[in-house]
C-alpha cells in the first residue's frame, strides 16, 4: 500500500532480512524443481549439487562470522532440502545473534593475523545475501521458473552484486594471484549513468585500453558472475549482444575481445 500523505516511506529491508527472504525462496523453488536438473553454467552440477553447495557455504560462513571452528558436515549423501533448511537457519540465527560491528573472519583478511583483521559480521550479512541471490537465480532459471520475481527482480540488489564483485571479489582474485591484474580498464555502467571501475583493485596504469560496458544492474550482475555473455562458455547463453560495449582508443570489436578475455579469466572464485 502507498504511504499515507505526510508519512515517511518504510526503510529498505536490511541485508539480513533480504537473506531470510531469499532462503525462503530457495526452499519454495525446490518444491518445483527436480534435483537432477542440470545447471549448465555451473559446469557439471545438477540442482542437488547447487543446493548442497549453498548449504555448505551458509554453514561455513556462520563459523567465519562467529570466529569459531567449523564443524564438518561430512560427505553425505544428503537430502538437499533438509540440509539447506538446516544450514540456512543456522546462518540466519548466528548472524542475528551477533553484533554486526563485531570482528569476524572475512574475505577481506586472507592470511591476516586474527588480531589485525578488519572485517566485521556485517560483511557476512551482505556476502551471504548476494551468494543466495545469484544461486536462487541459478535454481529458478535451471528449473524453468520465472527468474525476475521478488528480490530477483530488484535492480538495487543486482547493483550490489556488481559492486561486490568490483570492490571485493575481483580484487581478492588478483591479490591471491588467482588471476592476473586486468590488462584493460573497464567501467561497468547502468543506463542511469552510475558506474563502478572493474580494475582488480590495482591502481590505474597509464596506457591501458579503456572500455565501458552498459547494461541494467541485473544484466551486469549476471555478466560478472559468469551467468551470461562469453563467461558462460557453452551453456547456450548469448554472447555480449545484450550489452553496449564502448571502447576508448580501440574499436568496438577490439573492445569486445578485451572484455571477453577478462571475463574468461574469472572475476570471482
């Protein structure tokens, strides 16, 4: 319902509230999707592998947030729905019980001594929200369900996906030497003009080609996570046609080739 005249609009949901909604949506989708359904943009995974993976990530993240030793879940076999429900509740309850500003082990602090870690519990509110958002898209899309419902249809959530890859995930890949520093300076830009640099956290170097990729927040979020465009390999998804790629100092064909190379190298784990 619209707000009454003169009243303040309700505050946006917190990351923890969105996470709870997304977890409920995962469980709801599992009722309608065969666990043996392939998820082609996730290699050889089927839906059951995807769900067990997300459950394991929730379980691991709960231990990271609480700075406790993770209790191994074992190798299975598991009932994917039961395992996911259990691990989702564990994560949600763990995060709710902790001060968001308390110190936590996070992806910002690889190899940093515990006393020097700068990450907080709030990191995991956002990280697990976005992990669940992308994998809910995987689940619903693989199962032939609408993939633009609820939080999946909200541009602000997908723009947060883009920001996290640009500011956290890709720089971490470069920092851990999993990928080389990007040979091109890329700006990801929404149609409204808001943009973010995809530079791997490396100070801008002179002389590198520059290009700009324009698309909706959802399109860009799927692109940086390898769910569309050239990064999706042979999954049957389109190439870079949905995206406007502009080169600065290079023609459009060269710009697309440079972008394709960067995406294939991997922006995320």
